[in-house]
C-alpha cells in the first residue's frame, strides 16, 4: 500500500506545482526576483599583456658570402 500512497502524493504535489506555475504565468510576474542595487562582487580577472614579439634577425646574404 505504501507505494500506491506515494503515487497519490506525487500526483497531488505535481498538480499543485503546475497550478502555481499557471497562476504565475497568468499574473505576468517575473519568475525570479532581481534586486537592482549593488552588483555582486565581480571576479577579478588578471589582465594579460600581449606577448612581446621578438624582431627577426636579418637573414645573412648568402650570395655575397658565396662570391668571396
């Protein structure tokens, strides 16, 4: 009998939940209450500096070396 009773309770709870949601939609109220005031402490993100690009060394002139 216990399992049958649980089914009845579950059905009753689900019906109440659905009724609450329908009433909320009809009223047009927001689902979650938002407080516009001080924002929550934002996470501090370390600012990454762009990578320093190294200047490429000038290529050695191969033609001049071969000519000597």
